[in-house]
């Protein structure tokens, strides 16, 4: 079982192609590519945290085409009833002191989040790659990741390149 993160698929949303400068000729081509990319990586037993703006239409229709157990977080265009933010501590993901690592998930980027001054991570969407990472946070939207979900391993590797808001090791 693997853990994945993603955001901003905008299934069925024709105008997102132009807004985000996506390389698709039609909404059908975009949807087919996004579904294919997802299912090539995500297995049926995997978990995917989707950080909002999943679809404009036919939520259930798109959801049933995708592999994995999807945990939805509400985005700015979502109409379904899901939480706006989640805090997760993936099993086996430990900080340098041997504590469970905290990951704060929200559709929107935050300047401060739960335990942000203690090296917790924050993953977000919404900005379609137009917002620079801040502290140990970055955009997991499909526009930033070649239209594919991001694995927990990829998140770990990206976090190694970022600088914490506060150097918690010297406290």
C-alpha cells in the first residue's frame, strides 16, 4: 500500500486548459490523460489524498474510474461535503527525533500551520504552480507534477530541498 497526494484535476472543466496553460486540445483529452496517469501509478489498495478541485461535473463518475482509496479535501470549486483541512501522520514516516511526522493538508497554501515551527509539512493545491514553496510546504497540484499524483517518497525528497520556517534543531 502506497500513499499519494494530488490536487486540481478539474475534471470536466474546459476553461482550466486555457487558465493553467495545459497541453490538451479538449476537456476529453485532458480527462482521459489525467485518469490514465493516475491509474498507471495508483494501485487499488493505495490511498490518495486529493486536496481539492477534483471535478466540475459528475463527481461520482470520475471517482469510480480511478484506482485507490481517495480521501477528499474540499477545494474552491468542489460542491461535495468534505473537510477543508486534514492533519495526517503516515505510518512509518518519522522525523529526525523518531516522532511521527505531521503533514497538514489543505487546498489553500498557508503561511503558518499546525507545528509549522517544528518542521511539520504542509501540502496544498489551488495555485496551479504559480506560488513558490514556503517553509516545508509546496503545491501538489497536477500542473506542478506532470499531471500525475505525487508519492509520499517524492514528497520526502522534495522536503529535503526546502528550508524550515524556523531552524527547530537549534532550539
